[in-house]
């Protein structure tokens, strides 16, 4: 036992857990389950670690850790580039295919719908066979599908290719964040999570820069897609030359040998039966979060082009600065979550973003819109910066590739109509534009929707669990004969806690 103050055990049951989580949100210390050398567990209150200089945290990562992290970051960035290459060029594609902007956003909906299927397939493959080859296949096929999009002659062919694109796009996130974060030191995970998540914003910035560079001509959208294809294929090829994730190799050694494929699926089914509440909670949370990002960003360039009267270049520059704010905010708030707590960081960021909505949609001109967009996305993606590590800490031990990816992509699937809904409502309501002419009501639509979503995130997060500081101990892949028990340790370096290997009964 340690000198820390004992705490009541973790509550069981949906309502009891929510009540306890709400109460714990307002307590500075964290309720932590600790397992000692004898395998005995108890619950105690632990104070968070003090904030550590980010440079010192970076120095804790070995060269191999940095390689895994950077490859995961590049994969997630390329994935985001491929997705945003379409959303920021909605107006161009509308002219090219002679369709309404709402019709074009159907492609976004189809992409998001099928991402959950890819997340399930490639995520479980990553947990069973390793992170490497599922990612290689994903990235190369994504690049080829970007090229196929360029050669889609009809709108129906365009939609078909983008649907298939969503299938392979869904497999990237889970494997990327598992590979990037599972070997990071515990006290560096908040910072690295914030940086990793901003691969999404970084992909948007690169896509917007590409769009700015090619100009506003209708056919220039194809050049942006060629760039995306090159980036995706390059990341896939680079991943071939690096080894499997060390955490997975160690877990495989600990597991000794794999059982029959049926054991893998039996263990997966058992995990779903035992963890269904956690799965459902994370799906609901990620549904809110995906509505949050897509509602506040996918139509923002269109909003500036139509309602604010900006041309392609200033609207794109404002979008670039907006997502630069996202990169900065995600990194800073992800870092602070290591000290203030994952849930507190998310709740505060969501509430501040809701308060900023009037300043976000009311200004006129490139400079004002750039500044308001910067601060809005600072807090939107600031809340998102906590998500990779939060999902990893909440996930069942042996499913840190499939669980985050699958819950994320199911949330994406449920929120897939977000861009279509915003465009459909905005185009059905008319407001006066900056030039005094009737224009679609993108500003009011995005503002009202984002306010509702931000408050939904704050409430859902406040009532949910948190396992900050959970150690990612070596855990055998599902279906192995020995599985290491995951230990939930706190941040107090003086307490006695360790892992042990538990022999499971042969089925």
C-alpha cells in the first residue's frame, strides 16, 4: 500500500459511473486503481504530476520511438490531406460535374459511412497481425484511389470511387495512433497525443496550400488530387522499410504462439460482451466529436466564398490560418491534459469554443475571418488533441489498434451526413451577403449547429470515465496463449506497482 489517501472503488453500472464521474470532475486528485506485486488491487486518490518542460518530454523518446511516432503522424496527415482535398474544393467540383454543392458533399457522406467498415477490418488485422502491413496496404491503395478519382468521368463514377476510398481510409487512424503512442513514456503521452491528432489539421493545411498554389480554375482540382496520391503512396513505401511496432513484437513474444483463428474472434466477442458500455460511450463521444469538426470546418471555405464574398485566394489563406490555429491548440491542450486531466481539458475547450461562435461567423474581411477562425479551431481541435490518448487509455488492453479506430470511425459513420445537412439547410435559407446580395446562410447554420454540438461534448465528457496515466503494459494479441495483465498505475513514482503474467486456461 502507498501513503496516498484511499478512495471508494470504481462505480459499476451506467448511472452510478456517470454520477461518480461527474463528482470526480470537480476533484483535483484522480481516482486510480492500483495493482501491487501480489496482484492485489485497490483504489486511491493520486495527485497529478507537475507539468514537465516539453523539451524534456521529447528527450524521453528514443530514436525508434520517434520513428514510429513520425510515421504514424505522416500516415494520419496523408489520410487527412486525401479527405480534405475534396471538401475544400467543393465549389470547383460543383462546376466540373455541373452539380449543386450539396450533391458534391454526398461524396463526403459516402466516404464517412464506409470508414467504419475499413476501421473494423484493418483495425482487427492490426491487433492480430501487427501494425505494419495493414498500414502499408491502406496507404498505397488510398493513393491509387486518389488517381482513380481524377479519371472519374461521370458523377456516378466519382461517387463510386469515393465510397471505395472511404473503406480504405477508415483503416489508417487506429493503426497510426496505436503505433505512434503505445511506446511513448506515460508522462509524455498528453503532449504527443496533441501533436499526433494535429496530423488531421496539418493535412488540411497542406491541402489548402496546394489548392492555393494551383489557383481557382475549375480543372485545377485534379492537380491537388495528384499531390495527395503521391503523398499517400510515399508514406506506404516508407513504412515498408521500418520494422513492426516494438510493443507488438514484445507482446507477441509474451504470447508465445497464436491459437487458432477462432480463438481470436471468440476473445473479441468476449471483450465486446464485457466492455459494451465502454464501447457505446466512446462511440457516442466520437459521434459528437466528428460532428464537431465536420460542422465547424468542412463548409467554412464555402461560407467565405459565398456569404462573405471572398475570392478563392483570400478564402484559402484564411482557411490555412484557421487550421494553423487547430495545430497550435491541439498540441497545447493535449499537453496540458497530462496535468489538468483529459476530461477537464475537453470540457473547458468545448465550452470556450461555444462562447466564441459569434466572433467566428460575424466578422467581415480576410483578416478578421482569419483571426476568428484561428481561435475557434484552436479550441475545437484543442479538444480533439486529447482524443488519441484518451481513447487509448479507455480501450481494452489487447485492442489498442481496433478499439480507437473502430469507435472513431463508427462516430464518423453516424456523423457522415453533417456536411450535407449544413449545405442543405444553408442553401434553403437566404441571408444578405457582405456585398448586400442574397446568399446561402452558412454562417447561422454552422454557428447554431456547432453550439449544440459543443455543449453535447461537454456534458458527455463530464459524465464519462477517465484513465489518465494508465500504463500500456505488454499485452499479448487477442488469441494468444498467455496474456499480460494490463495495470492501471497512477503517476506517483514512489508507489509499488508492477505487471505480472497470467496464464489463461486453455479452451
